[in-house]
C-alpha cells in the first residue's frame, strides 16, 4: 500500500500556525537590526516610489512597496522620536 503524496493543502491549521510564527519571528529579528542607515535608505526609496507613482503614464502599482517602507519608517520613528532622514547629514 502506497502512502499518498503530501500536498500544501494537507497542512493542518497547527502547521500553518507554526509557519506564521516562524515568519513573524524572522520579520522581528530583521526589524531589531534596523538602524538609522536603513531608515535613510527606506526614506529615499519611499521618495523615489512616490515620484514614480506620480508619473502620468504610470502603469505599475507601487503602493504595496511604498506601504512596506512606511511601516518600517513609522516603527523606527515610534521607537526613536528624534529620528529624521537627514539626521546624519546635520551631524557632519
């Protein structure tokens, strides 16, 4: 008697919970290493995406990417209220 192949549809809710938890842990670890340099890169990316979105013949939806940038920017600014994207330039 052969055992049936396992497919993604065979995953139980418990398994999906483990997958979700592992994904959230990975995202949290990545955000814990997020600093001023990453904040400035995200700021520049958000400005660039906004400029691309404002083009007259724009056919690409940049909103999900822009939203992801703003989530990281807002999370960083919530923990560092004095943070500004131009902060390192002012120190120079």
